[in-house]
């Protein structure tokens, strides 16, 4: 059965956790814990490995151009004007849990303009995230580069791997380029990479992989 994003799983029963209460989505393979309204940790039941993975929705102030470049942020141009990042809402996310015969879900609302559904299907070895961003407020006169950040304890040494146009995985290192000496003038944008299909970080104990359905 196919469902529109944001719709509950079939035959779902809804729960409304109280403020500060932690809840979990669990199936045969994974446990996803949510505390303070946000994803807080992941557990692989086969290996017993638990990895803190705190998700947050944030935004950078978009650049209008500066002395180094007159290029402003815009369509296909990710260019924050500083490394300062702000939450989309100062309030704790509102969380609702739905448990069904085929899948369990958490529905989250991060302030008035970001919402997300996290679904864990029965028997699945991955979680599915579907989000909606908008309308982005501009009454303050500031452009906003919106990001979703996952903070973990993986000791990846500033290294990740992402696909090259949907093909081979390439090693990416913070403030480093393998084929030339980098003079990093874009502290934020210079360390973001396009992801067509996948990106992962890893250390000796675990790996966290992101698979995208669109670029």
C-alpha cells in the first residue's frame, strides 16, 4: 500500500507523549529512541551497538555577497554568510506517535514551518524520514539556508563518503582536497557536498548511512 507523505500507517493507534517523555520505535532489527521531541539514539539489535544520533533542524543566514565574491545565495547556490547556525524554533518539537500493524511512526513539528515523519516498518533494517519545509519566514529580511543535522559520537576524523553523480563513493575530508592545496574561503559551504544517492560516516564500531530518494 502506498501512502501520501505525512499520512499515518494503516490501522494506527496514536499516542501523545507528555513533555520530556522518551519514546521508542522498535522492530525486529532496530530501536529508535526519541527524547525531548527529537531523535536521540539508534540501536542495532543484531550487534547490540547503540549510537547517539541527535537530529536537529537549523538554518544559516544566506549570503548577499561580500568582498571575496559578489555571489549571493540562491537557486543551486548554497552560501551562508557565516558559520553561525540557528534553530528553526526555540520550542521543543511537538511529537506524536502512531503504532500500526505494518509500521510505527513518529510525527514531529519543529515550529510553524518544519514537520517530519519518521517511519519504522516491520522487518525493516532502516528508518524512513519524510519532511516538509515551508513557508520559510522572511519577515525579518533574512534569507535562510535550512539544514538537518545529525550529531553522533562516531569518531570519523572529519571524514565522510558520498557518491559521485550516483556512481562510485568518494572520500571527503574537512578542509582538504586530494588533488590541490586548498585555501578554504567558504568555511561552511566548502564542506558540504551534493548527494545523489548516499552518504555515510563510520568508525571502528559503527556506520551511519543516509540514502536519498531525490538529489
